[in-house]
């Protein structure tokens, strides 16, 4: 399956390793994402999604979500669904 850009990192919280992502397409728990930008390029499975500190199973286009990430990311990095 081809990679599809689904969002952009809008913030990163170092102390909890959480990326805030502005979605341009839907995303659900269990999906695999790839985050690229700068020297960073990694894939990971989405184990949990939060919107306004509430756990949700899925998020839709336009939502601002928080997900735990395994590597440091920066504002502006691109998020793809793979």
C-alpha cells in the first residue's frame, strides 16, 4: 500500500515523548504511521490516541491529536499512514 500523508506534527512534548499532530485524514488505533523530517524517519504502530487528554479509538480529519512516539520529532515533520 502506498504511503499517504495524513498530518503534520504541530508540537512535541519531550518530557512525555508525545507528538501533537494536526490531522488531514483519519487515523485509528492500530494503524501504522511513518514520521519524517530532518534526520528523522521512523515507523511505529499507533498504540493510543488522545484528543484534549481524552483517550479515543479514532480521530478524523481536522482533529488535533496526541500520540506517544518512540523518537524525538519536531514541529513541521510530516506524518504518513503506511
